[in-house]
């Protein structure tokens, strides 16, 4: 089982971040955090790195259900979506929550994780379809 869903976009990096953020919003996710890994690594350790942003995506309704079923599940929230420049294209990868939920022995999380997985996969699939059509 893979732990992520990935697609490629043929857009400039900054535009891809905006496109992904909008696609997440269409499926009910807000972006709670944006981590600019390139800038952080440069500032903290002087390392050069490609453009790479981690978007902390959250669907409040599903987060609430998950927290009700498993109070410590907050240690695995929000769902991360990575936007990274890879040469002449941008890759977008979203976590598969089913993969991370396997570490938690709580069957009540299964339904929630499945629904979130389906939504995140549909975000990536929709991005791929739009990229292919462009």
C-alpha cells in the first residue's frame, strides 16, 4: 500500500500551490498551515533545496469525527499535501490517511479515514484530469 497519491502539474510552482489550495477548498478542506520547506531549510541550516511546500489540509467535519473516535488522533492531523518543483514540472502528493491510520488500533476511525482518503484522492485525480485536458 502506498502512503500517498501523486500527480504532475505543468504550471509554475506558485500557480500550482494556488491551484492545489483551490482544489482542496472545492472538496471541503481548508489549509491550516503552509510550510515553505525551501525557505525554512535555507534560514535554519543554510541548505539549498528545490521549491517545496507542505500544505496542512483539514476538513473540519471529518477532523471532528476523528477526534471524537480517537482523542489523540490530533497527532496525525492535519492531512499533508506536498507541492514540489521537479525540474520542468510540479508534483503534488497527498497523504493516504488509511496508511497512517493502520498504526492506530481503533476500528471507529476506519470509516472516517476512508471518506477522507476518497476526498483527497479525488482532489489529486481532479488535478490530474485538468492537467491532462490542458
